[in-house]
C-alpha cells in the first residue's frame, strides 16, 4: 500500500498589533517639593556666601545678584515664579471645580488672585507703601501692621473653605501659611529694626531667614496643591501622545 506524502502547510500568522501605552509624565508631589526646598537652601546659602565675599572683598555685582533684600535679584525672582506657579495650579483647580459645579470654586478663584498679587509684589514691592497708607489714615506703624490685619481678615474668610478640605490638605495649607507669614511678618519686624545698621554676616542671617521661611511656606503650599490634584481630582500626570 503506497504511503501518501503529507505536507504540513503552515497557516499564515496573524499580524500582531502591539498596543503601546501612551508616554506620560507622572505627577510626583514630594519630588517636586524636595526640588523646591533644595533650590531654596541653595539660594539662602548663596545669599550668605556673597554677603561674606562682599564684606571681605567688595564683590558688589555678585552680591546684588543673590541679595534677598534686592527686588531684582535671583532669589526674589524665584519667589515670584513660585507664587505664580502656585497661582496657575489654583486656577486649574478652580476651573475643574467650576465644571463640577462645586460651591467652593469661588474660594479657589479668590486664592488664585491673592497668589498672583503676591507674585507681582515680590518684584515690584508695592507692599512697602503700606506705611504711607497708614499715615494717611492717621494711624502710626509700619506696613507690617497693615499686612497683619489683611492676613487676619483673609484667614478668617477662608475658615469655612479649610473646614471642607481633606485634613491632610488643610494641614499643609495652614503649615505653609504659618511659615510664609512667619517670614513675611514676624521676621520682617526684626529686619526692619536693623534696617539702618551696617549689614554684617550675623545681621545678614535675619533677611536670609525671612526669605527662606517665605520660600519654604510657598513650597509646602504647592505640595498641598499637588497632592490635592493627584489624590482628590485624579490628575496623575500629563499624557503625551
């Protein structure tokens, strides 16, 4: 009996379609916070180092670039950019809340406006005109007095808003606000008291501490915003197609 020859004919393979996940940038709040704090530490160190160099060798130009008391210095511009970035984040949150028809969206919009004003004030310095305002009102004192009053009024107005936020976010916002006001108002009073004295290295620690506390407070506040966006708004990152 003849044996039939059999051939195995391979079936055509199906074209495999590879599904690639879209590339993206993950939102890492704590990494961003660490980065902001690191820059703040470097700027504080640069301020003190250039102060020492200026005292010893008279390096005026280098001192002006890193002097935290100068409105056109690198530390001041960084603080302004920090506040502006925080304002943009709050605008995004406000816009999302508005579309969700949240009754608290108005607080976010108001907060965004405050941060934007503070950002401009960092490089313009119109808060220093507060002393003139108090004088015109017949009240003595420096602009710090007016700043403290405004901060108290804004703080009281935001109490209902803070009570409805998640506890972690509320704690971060309060911590950031306390650090910011500690530098902007409390340490500022000390700084104003030595304004006419010749700046030594030890006296230079006062404005350096003031500005560092302000930058640290803004960084903590940005951390709270980023955590809120990731954990409570579901914004995990930026997808790149």
